[in-house]
């Protein structure tokens, strides 16, 4: 295996582990009495600050910042604001849904992205795309339908969790349209030729501003003095590991192996989350739920490895 490919795969796995750890970091934060809205405000603030420090320390990124035009900045800001929908539904749902089940439900998004973004809103063609989507949806139904009634989360939590991958898939399609590119390139949804590191920093900043303004307007206890000391470790973990490290590692990995291949490698993400959730929180999925998870992952791989997948737009910011 060529060294750049091996490095790309390794970086993508690091990214998947980072994204998959978000739910695990969030659970102790919720246990400390901090809500999802406050967590998101600090998550993206930490991620944005680190992203700009990365830009400042990278000569190529500084050059990319200087040549980034106004349209690219505007699109990146718009995408950052839109991204609040995906993160809000996921982490709001996570307050009542287990990390293991959340990992299974949310991971339908690669299949949705592969199907929807391939066509940019046009009518779907071919049995493979529909079959992959159907298999992943059946897996979600099997995973959710076999929850122990005594431990079942509220319907509102399940609906929020199910909305997250749908919103993210729509975000991808809109991002590809707004970019004006048929094949946008990894991380270049902020506009043609936009440096992915800079575009990511702008998007994270816009998302952070949106969460902070809404949190302050709604009177959420978002100021440092209002946050319990026991919550800071988890909040830092979400901001550093599950946002900054995960995004940068995915960009670096996908630039080496391509976004389509990186998406396939990223299927280790729910497995990582489920295993750690079992070790840390004693969360256990039943046999049929595990079968459902395998169906979801199979749908993702089928959608990403078809003959039409090569023409899919290579665009992704983050999972949740």
C-alpha cells in the first residue's frame, strides 16, 4: 500500500474516532446539568478558535485566506449557520437516546448523502442507489424497533435523532449547489478554490456565532461562571477531539484518499462509539439491533462503491 494512502486511511480513522467520541464526551456534560445548547456554543467556539490558530500557523492556509473571495466567505458563513440544524438535533436527541443507538441511527447519513448529492435533487435512477438507501432504512427500523420497552427513549428523542442525518444530507446537497461545482473537491464547499482549512474555520466560526447568539437571546446559562466545573472536561473533549481534531483529520485524510473512500473508511465510527459506550456506560445493544447496525453499514458501503459513486461530489464538513 502506498505510504500516502496508508496515512490517509489512518487519518480518516482518527477522524471517525473523534466524531464517534462526541456522544461519549457529551453524556457526562449532561449529567453535570449542562444542556445541549450550551454544549454546542462552547463546542464550536473551542473548535473555531483552534481552527484559526491552525490557519495562523500554516503558511499555505494563510495564503488561502488572503485569496478567499467574498462569495466563498458568504457561502461558508451560510453553510456554518445551516450546520446548526444537524448538530442541534443530534445533541438534543442525545439527552435521552443512548450513545450506541444514536450511533446506529445517525450513520444512515452516508447512504442518504450518496443518494441525494449524486443527483442534486434530480430523480433517482438505478437500483443500486435505491437498494442501498432501503437497506440502511431497514437497518434503522430494525435497530429502533427492537428497543426494550422498559428502556425505550421518548419518541421526541428518537425523532430528533432521526432528523439529524436527514438535515445533514440536505446540508450536503445545498452545499454542493451553493458551491457552483459539479465536483467540489474535499472540503471546498465554501466556494471554488477555497482552501479547505480556511473554509472549515469560517464555517465553524459561523456555527459558533449562531449558537452563542441564540443561547444568549434565550437566556441559556452559557457564561463560564454559570457552568459547573465537572462539565468542562467533557465540553473540552467535544470541542477539541470531536470538532477540531476530527474535522482536520478528515480533511487531511480525504485529500489523500478521496472523500468517497474516506466515507467508507469512516464506517468504523459507529463501531467505535458502540464499543466505548458499552465499556464506559454499560450500554448494550440486542442481537437484532446489532443486525440492524450491520445493515446500515452495508447500505453505506453499497452506496459509496457503486459505479456512479465516482461522480459524487466530494464534500463533507462533519458528522454531527
